[in-house]
C-alpha cells in the first residue's frame, strides 16, 4: 500500500495569489500605521517646541519686569532715606508748597 503524503496545514494556501495579497495588505496596513505614528510624533514635537519658545519669551518678559521693579524699589528706598533728612524736607516744602521761614522776605518777579 502506498501512502500519499499530506501537505502540512501551515503551508501556503491553495490560492497563492490570495495569500500574497493578504500579506501585502497586512504589510501595507502596518506601514501606513507606522507612517501615521511618525507623523503624530513629529507634530507633537513641533507643538512642544513652540510651547517652549512661548514659555521662554514669557520668562524673559517677566525677568525684565522684575528688573524694572527692583530698580524702582531702589529708587523709592533712596527717596525714603532723603525724606528722613530735614534739609531735603525743607527744600521740598519751599519748591512744591511755596513755604517760607517766618523771618524771610520773598521777591517774585513777573515776566
């Protein structure tokens, strides 16, 4: 009795063309999915880059504002020190308020 060999079940299907098309479609789908993932990653990196630029610009703006406020604070501290001296208060009273000492005579000339 002669026995015929059976083909293994995992071999290529009876329709080799259909098998190749299925594999081709699967590779195509995987490649397309990979391309979309890469594009998505590039878009995410671009968004992150522009957000970082925006944050860096805001940081420099805030640093310049802080510097201006620190300078203004120093000016005000100097003004406070000057206002604690009697001579400076006297000069301000004469210039801004037009005050005079009791025994002084002021001459005003008109143009």
